[in-house]
């Protein structure tokens, strides 16, 4: 990913006037070329001459190049100044920034899905009409506690592994498959 930022000096301050992100360098280069050709960023490098109308109002202090030539019409000596563009183009590799954003989004959605799965498990538990002893046994089971912790932290792959290893004494095969299917669908969406 390439970010293009264009800055111009406005009231003595560097100001970002244009910003866009592109997936490829070729796309960025094409946008730059089109924008420079259409002067979308501002004035391009240009020659001005000492005999141009309004020359006295042009700031030539930042001229890149100076040359003395002869005016073909009058034969008089004139000075030409090559002025720089009044903008600067910056290209920044932002691939790591986008990768981090995607990673954070995956983590956030994993935690959200883990919470949704816990709600589903809570619903399943309610449907079982557990006795206090059964519920106490469920709460004291270390595997179930680990699954809950993994789901709360969005560690879905590890939770799935533990869920697949559960015996069928507390949850039925279809209940386990429902949870595994939710995790698999999510992981496929993210290409993981």
C-alpha cells in the first residue's frame, strides 16, 4: 500500500492538501502523473522571464536554475528563472499500517464472536434445566473454564480444538458442531 501526500506552503505552514492510498505503486504513479499534468496539485516547475508581464510580483528567491538569454524579438538580454513546483509529493509505504488495522479488526471481531458463542452456550445450558450439582460440576471443570477464557479473549482456534475434544456427556454432537461451524465460518471469512 502506498500513500501519496501532497504538501504546499500556505501562510508559512506546510499543509497537506491532497492524500490518497493506493494498493500498487503503478496506481499511485498514474494518479501522480494525471494530477501533475492537470495541475491539480498546484503550479508545476516553470520558467519565468524578467520581461514577463507582472514579473515584479513573482517571488524568484527559490529559483532552481537561472539563465541569461537574448529576447529574439528585441535582442535585449533577459534573465530566465526556473521556479520549483509550489507543492511537494511524498510517497509513504503504509502496508504495515494497513496490516496492523486488519489485525486489530480481526482481534476485535474474534472477541465479539467469542462473546456471541458464550451467549449461545449460555442458552444451551439454560435449555438443559441443570440441577445445582450438575451446574457446579460444569463450573469446576477446567476444560470448560479454559474454553470460556479462550472465547472471551477471541482465541477461537484454540477454543475450537478444546471444544472438538469434549466428550458428549454434557453437550450433544449437534451442539458441538454448531459452535465449531460458527468458528469455521468466521475463520474462512478471514482466510485463516
